[in-house]
């Protein structure tokens, strides 16, 4: 909750206002995951609060550690639905990748999350709860957030922006807006609405193909918002906000990773201040795509660099635990040990 809402809850419970500040500090600064940890609160109050005002609507079901410094967390929501979040460690930064929906309606053909369809939107507390839970598990401050987990953030625009407000607030998680990235598959109205938001969050576009012919095949959303319309919105976003844009581009062997697509992408991005993240495809069981060989990945990268488009070839973390982009997927609850 934002501080005024928390204060209102505390006052409604006939408690003194300073308790709200204490709770915020415990949750967001000392990473408390349970009221029992809040040792300067009277015991009876801790018991009462645990019943009346649960810290989070999430329960940890399972943690999976990757060989590199990536961990995937499966959380159960109050209604039994499952969502996943990922923590990625790098020197000087701890990045959380959060989900914004249970499932996803957009059915990108290479994405595991899209296989199950949309179940429902997440509430703001179910999004901020992922950060609160991760910090309380890790006992460490998260420095960066990417809305790149399960779901399309702009299909849940208001709740996502409310969660950003809470995570950005100095008396809550206090994560700088520039350290928060919202990733969209190209919902143009969401991009245009984000222009009006005063916070300087970063925008990332999951482009993944450079022509309508290919993008229509792998991302059905392109039939609603074709590439020309999407790029118009990106140019307007950049003209109005002055901010850089990141484009995510998945390399599918023989489909998006071809010389024609590389040339088309270089033409498409001419004049836009941006970075392109090239993401070699990650194997998803049951999907028919292949990761291109390394020379083809490098050739794609060099075509962009020769055209003076800033681009990186992403060395994906978390590949071995299905935590990489497009790999988050609900698993059968019965097969999971609880609280492991
Ligand atoms: S890539 Fe993103 S938008 Fe597409 S189906 Fe997966 S979660 Fe949804």
C-alpha cells in the first residue's frame, strides 16, 4: 500500500498513526517477511495484525536455483493460482523479473506463458508482493525491476502503474523509476498512455520480427497493431519523453534470424535512439523452434552494428531452469513439494 492507504488502515483499526511508519520500515527497509520479526511491536498487536492485515497475498511454493546466479520462485496466490518471479544477480545489481498477469492472452507462438491463455490480471498488491517476498527471502534490497515475467503488463495497465507507484515511493520499496522497466509486446494504447505518466520508467518493446509477414506469424498482437503503427507510437514516445527505448528481438533459426530480417530491422530502427537486445531462442518443450547457430547470431548482430544500431547479443541467464524470457510457465501444483 502507499503510505496514506496504510495509515488509513491503521487508523481504522484504532491504532496510533506511527504504527504505519513502523510497519513500512519493517517490510521495506528491514525486509521482514512475518510480523513475528517486528520485535518493537507488542506481541498481541503482532498476532492481531497477522490475522487482520496479512503482509502479502503470496505464499512461496518452490525455489529453483540455476547453475548461474539466477533463481526462480513459484508463488501461490490467495485463490490458488500460481505465478513466477525471477531474481538475477550481477555485480552491483539484483534484478527482479515480475509477473503482471496469471497466464497471458496474447499467445505469442514461441512463449511458454502464452500457451495457457489468460487466467486473470494481478492486483497491485500481488505485483508488489513479489518484490516484498523476494526481498524478505533474500534479505537484500532489489535494485532493478523488469516487468517481463508472465503476462502483458499493458493489458493490466492501471494495476501495473499502481504497483510502480508503490515500488517507486521513497517510503515503500524506494526503487528509482529509471531502474524499473515495463516490457510490452506492442499494445500501442499502453505506450501512448505511458507518455502521460510523470515517472521516468523505462520502456522495452518485444519486437521479435522486423516485417509484418513474420511478426503476424509469431505474434498475433501484430494483426491489431502492425509494425508501422507500433513504430509510430515508439517515435512519439521518444519525441515526447526524450527517453531511450529497448527493443527485445528473439532469434529463431531461419525465421527471425535471417539476413532479410536483419536488414529490415536496421531500416526500421533508423533515427530511433535505442538498444536492441538480441535473445537467442530458448528451448521450450512442445514448441517447434530452434536456436540459431552462433555464427548466424553474430552475423545478425554485425548487420545491426554496421548500420550503427546499438545492439547486444544476450548471454541468457537462467536457461537451465526455464527462467529465461518466454519460459515462465505454470507447473502442475500436485507435482510440487510445498514450501520447499
Ligand atoms: S511473450 Fe509476453 S505477450 Fe507474448 S504470450 Fe508470452 S507473456 Fe504474453
